């Protein structure tokens, strides 16, 4: 990829997508963007990105198109059909989906893209809003090795670690493993803080003791302070995490794998959705525990 020759497309300018696209623009690439609400792309447009009214109009002019949308249904609608990226991108274009989506859908996209002379790569990311802003995301990639090597310079602009995990769909399977690990760590963090408060301890002081020991984790270091500060705004939406947990469970069932902790995490995040916390960050799980504790007559 050459900033002097290649035009990039980016579809989906949300909490993370805006920063990811910004890194590509800062690197000197001509960038064409599309999102459902144009105002979300205002900062990028003011920085020099070109706005396109539809994916159909964006696709033919780009050497590589990155997508970062919400749900597998959004991905399917974006890639397939007469107005989709596969039908309208020029042969040789790289299609890079950074959405956390279904492994089977990633494989379908790859097969359909290859039939049109395109290269499709699934490249979901981890690191939240902070990682997106800092260009330090972890990027888990599925696709052909030659295609990965061709687009890795782009991935390196957005993340600190981009690793090819295998063929099409392997990136999504790796992201499921990531989300499963987060679910356990996040729930453990919330329960540790809840226990500390119920025991009459200063939870911030407790964090000083346990954060650097064998219990230390990214969730303790980054999300626990947000919980205690009352900051529940999304670095990653709870409703999107619930979607991820559902994909992981479906994939596990297809492999005849029993993951009880994952099933418990899904139930907790279903409760968050039902309690109205879906548009909050994943750290809002702490609010659910606090509400339940109050209802039980505890803290």
C-alpha cells in the first residue's frame, strides 16, 4: 500500500472507527468515508477525508476498503447484494472487515469476494476506544498469507499487534477467544470491587494491592478505575459485547463445546440490556451488581 497511489475507503465511523480511520488519514492516504450519519464523520471530513453517500459509490475508487460496523446483519448487508461492496469494488481490491462478526460469515464473504477477483480479510480488533485512539489495538486476522502481508502496513497504522491466525474466519474465531477471556476477567473485576465495598474496604486501596499481583489484569488496571469514578460511557458498548457473547456461544455449540462461564456472562449482559444499560460501556456491569446489592439490602 502506497499513500501516493492508493485510495482507501472506511465505512463505519463510530467510537473506534473514527480514530482508526484518522490514523490512516494522518499517514497520508487519501480517504473516502461513509457512515449512516454524516455528522459522525465531520472531524475526518474537516481533516481532509472525502464523504461518499453510499458504499456503492465509495467502492469502485478504492484500493482497500475497511469496515467497522455493529452487527453481523450490518456486515452481510454491506458486503452482499447489488449495492454491496463485493458487487461494486474493482478487481484487486482488498476488503478488510474489522467488525466482530460471525466466523461463518467471514468465510462466505471470502468465497464470494474471491469469485469476483477481490481479497477479503477478517480483522476484528481489541483494545477499545483507548487502543483505537493510541493506535495500539490488537488485530486478529483471518485470510490468505499473501493478502495479509499486502495490507499489514495499514493494520500496523491502527494497531500494535496484527497477527495472521489462519484462513478466512480465523480472525473472528480468535476474537471470540478474546471476548471469552474478557468476560471472565470483567466479571471477576466487578465481583472483587463489590466484595471489597461490602466488606467496608476502600476499593481503590484494594486495587493498589491486588492490581500488581497475580490477580492483575487489563480489566483491573483500566476498567476498575472507571467503575469507581462513575464513568460508564462506552469505550465498547455493552450491547455489542452481548452480541459477541452470543456469537461465541453459537460457535462453541457448533463445535460441541460446553463453556458454562461464557453462558453465565451472556445472561449477565442480557440482564444489563433489560435494565437499560445496553448503550453504556461494558464496565457498567458494575451498576448491575450495585443495583442487585441494593435490592438485597446490601451496599
